[in-house]
């Protein structure tokens, strides 16, 4: 058996201005769509023996975990009642984001009454973001500090629309993903939670925390878990300047001045696109960052095969009435779409009425050259890249990344692309998505898979 790969084996550099280093020896698993992802997260919660810690942005009142487990709070309450330390960091919308309160668990009187009535033993702190921004991280950490600790990093909200079956949407359906990981890089998800918990903005407010023990701070992690696999992983973030001040580093890390903020996700996206040689596959909810669009132009011009999967509802025609800055971005997308090695696509499942129903692409995934990937919460727009609190995991692995690509394209094309390399797989995607678009324009809903060009 050969040695596990290191970054020296790859052409895509890690982020340098980052809280956390790249760490080898991780196991990684992509969990595609809400029902499979939350089923696995529930299994991990039910097996936890020490702790369950989570960062949550949105929690809809009618969200239910899969397989009759009840609400997310039901699942977490059961863990807390058997002695597991359950801690939740919820986002509290503030100035400029009040309209998002209906889908957030922000500590309203009704929500506090719900906690009281359920006899909840969970510990909660609420955390605001810089005005106009969002605490947008979505992470779950099981048995923090233990050798077998597991982390989930991704973008799936606790939203009932995340739970529909992938190919058979109801009225509204999300496509999204989590990354499950174990090994050394879990310590950085641990460090991120402690840093945020200890300085959560509302911790001293009368209504800023809940539960016995929520008043206590946490100790930063002091050791790195052992190797569990062969993937190199770097945990990357967006943190707005001035949100946190305690810059104590994670184990085996150099100090990082977190008070000045962090933009390692933006740095990594840029370096990955710039280093791409053959293929770039992107799923993202929103892309309106001019610097990202410019880099994609350069990649296409040097012959890289690029596929971008976005929500069908944000196709070019839906944005023509937008601002002048948006008009410039639309011109960029039109220019890109004229290139034979660029594909802008959406996905649509076959609904019960045998009509095609668009599936809302909420995932934040990028795969480059079948060797590098990122999965997380960060959209490619200025809010996520510059101001929100975001959390992504970047992965270097020549085995795992093609497997991610094959799994995603199996859903979108209903074809196994595992025998193909990344470039050939995206060329096939381009052809099938174009053929499906033609079928749609001809009034046919009998497609090959779900992908169609926008």
C-alpha cells in the first residue's frame, strides 16, 4: 500500500490566510440531499455519548427529522435527557435582517415558551452577525474532543423543503449537501464552535441564552484526533472583522488574528479556479461576485471544461430587471454561455403530475480536476464571501473527489460517470443538459436525468 497523499501531490494550493491548516489523515463522505443527510446526522446524535454541538442558521417550525423522529428539538432533547451535553448556537437576526426572523429560531417569546414546555435540557446561545449579515454556518459536531469525534459541515437548513425525494419534487424542493468527516480536521470544527460559543453576542443579554450550563464558557481543544482516512482537509471560514477577539489557536496551529476577520474561503475559491487545468464543477445558490466570474472567464478561455449548476429560478431571464451591477454580471454569463466548454444548468424532477418541477439548488459545492473539492455554507456572493459567518471544508483526495462527482452526476443525469475522468464527465453533462433543454422546449418531460441548460 502506498503512502497517503500530501499537498505536495496536488497542484491546487490551500488558503494561507486561514485560522486552520491543511491536515492529512481524514475520512470524508458526501451526504447528498436532506433526507439522507439528516438521517445520518440523527444516527450520529443517537450514538453520541459525550456531546452534540451545532451551529444553526434557520429552523422552520414545521421541519421534521426523517423516519418519524420528530422535530430537530425532539431529537436533541432526547440526547440531552440521557446526559449528552447538547449545545446550540442559533443565529439571531439583527439590524438589516429582521425579515428573516420567521424562519429562524431566534429566541422569541413563543420559542422560549416551547423550550419551557418541553422541559428541554439543551444549552443555547444566540449570536448576531455584523449588521446586514448572517451567522450562516451549518455544522454538527459529535463527541467533541474524543478520538472518534465526527463533524458534519454543509449548507442544508432545517427546512421542510430540504426533505423531498430528489427525483420526485413536491411543490418546492431543495438540493443540498453535507460533508461528514472524521480525523484530525475535526478539531478545527471544534475550535470554531468554542470560539463562537464563548463570544456569542447575546450571551450576556437577559434573553440571550437558555438552559442550565449555558452560562459557562468552553475550553478550547488541546489535542488533534488520530488519522481516520487518507483525505487532506482544510477547514476554512468567512468571519467579519470585530466579531470575535480570542485568537487562541487550535492545536498544532500558528496564531491567527481573528479580530481582523477571516476570508480564507474567498482565497481558496480563487486559487482553486486559477489552478484548474481540466474541469470545474460548481453547484451554488448564488454567484454574483465579479472576481469569481472573472476567474471563470479565464478558466474557460484556457480550455477548462466548466459546469455551473444553479437554481432554475435565477436564470438570466429572471434577472433582467435587476440593478446595473446585475446587468454587467448578466452580460458576463451570456458571454460565458457562448463558449462550448461552459454549461449553465438547472435541475428539475418529474413531479406526480408527470410535469417537470424545478429543484432549488441550495448547495455550495465546487470540484476541480477530480482532485480537489469544497463543501460548506458559503455562497459565491459578496455577503458570504465578505461579511457572513461561513464554514467550508476543502478536500484534496484523488479518490474521494471523483466519487463525489459521480454521486452528484448520477442524480442529475441518471448515468454512472465513474468510468470517465472529470473533463469527459462534464462534456457528457453539457450534451445531456442541452438535449433535455431541447426536449423541454418541444413540450416533452421525458428527459435523461434532471439537468437542463438555462
